[in-house]
C-alpha cells in the first residue's frame, strides 16, 4: 500500500482530482477504475469519484506494476480538477492570464494546458468557457473542441454557471448582504456571506448571479470593502502574493452532453491561506468543508 497524508493543498479536492494529480500520465479510465475497484481508500474507507478530501485525512492506494509506472515524483504543472472528453477544469494560479497577452513570452493558462496534454500524449486545442481575471485564482473550464466550446457556451449563456467565490476584503463586512449596483448600465447582483473577520479584513463567500466584467471586484470596492491586493479597485496592497485575494472555489452545471450534475471545487492556494483572517471557533478547513459538502 502507498500512503499519503492529505494537506492543505488538497483540502476540498475530490478523490478523482487527487488521483489525477498523483498519476498525471494515467488515462481517465484507469483513474476511475482505481476508485470503482476500491483501490483508493480515505481514512480506511472506500470513496466515490466526488468524495471530498480534508486536511488530516490519510489516503492509501493499492500498489500494482501499472500504478508504479504512472507514479510521478512531483506534482504536474497543471492542477486538474475534472476532465472528460468534452472539457477539462483546471485550478488556475493567481497572476496567470488565461489567454496570450501582448507581453512577449509570458505564460498563459491555455498554452500551459495544451503543452501539458501534448506531453502526456493527448494533444488538443483548448478554448476557455469561463474567464477569470489574471489576478483571480480557481476553477477555470477549458473546452476540448469548437463544438464542445459552443455547447458549453450556450449552456452558460442560457442556464448560467453556478459559481461560488472566496474573497478576503478590506474592513468588516456585515454578516450577509447583497449588492445590486448596476455596472456599465446593466443589472448586476452579488450576494455575500461573511465567514470570518478580524479588525482589518473579512473572509467572505460570494455568489454572483450575473456575469459582468470584474463584477465582484467592482461591487466589493463600491461597498467600501475592496478585495485585498486589488490595485485597480483600491484594495490594500499585499506582499508575497501574485494577484488579489479572490478565488473561484466552486463551479456547478448540468453537463450539456451527459446530463450529469457536475460540481467541482478548487482548493485554495497555499499563499492565499496565509492572508486569511484569524478564525474562531471554526477553522477555515471546517468552513470550506461545510460549504463543499452542502447542496449546490
């Protein structure tokens, strides 16, 4: 048996995503076979592909010749949260643009993902379905073909993509509330719930129900509580973090090709965690696990 201790980098990650990152060269069918056969156990129990992991869990994986062939000494360059024949959902790093920019030689998510997939023998042309700002981290959907991009894009436009964000904002926000300030002449609605606060900042769960550009950043700034690290909208400047403290924690949708309800969570970046307000009586681990295990 191979034994792994679950740490903060995998907190709220699904069992399937954990195996994808542990065995980056393994095909999806093999990853799912390991789970269905009970070869992966978490704290002694069998799991489903969408079982949520938590810091402190112990993962055990049954050894085999094929598993040993797939084992990588280090994490892959791409943090894959979910993948099928239609799309891949990636945990984007803060500071990384989704697309190529005007700056020559600058890395971007699409090209990094295409390079990763070509390296494992599954080359593909990727197209973003939801676009996160450069400074925002978290779940980003990349379609694997123009037809998949059209299908997923129509779903997002007609039915909407379920989105939950986590943010650290300046000052003390109320326990809960909504911001309905129009943006660029269009209706915009952002709901929030404060998870924790200290004298300087609030850790909030944010739900945008419209999709305006920079909506969360603009709304929080307009309320007097900009996202920390957000230079553009007057947030407190940070040291040691490449973006602003806004993270796409969950995306959810009915997969338009399979009809399956898909809920994907993106673990917080370790550097983001360092900037969280002091919390009591619950830890951030407890708060996020409760959110991840709650109905969409």
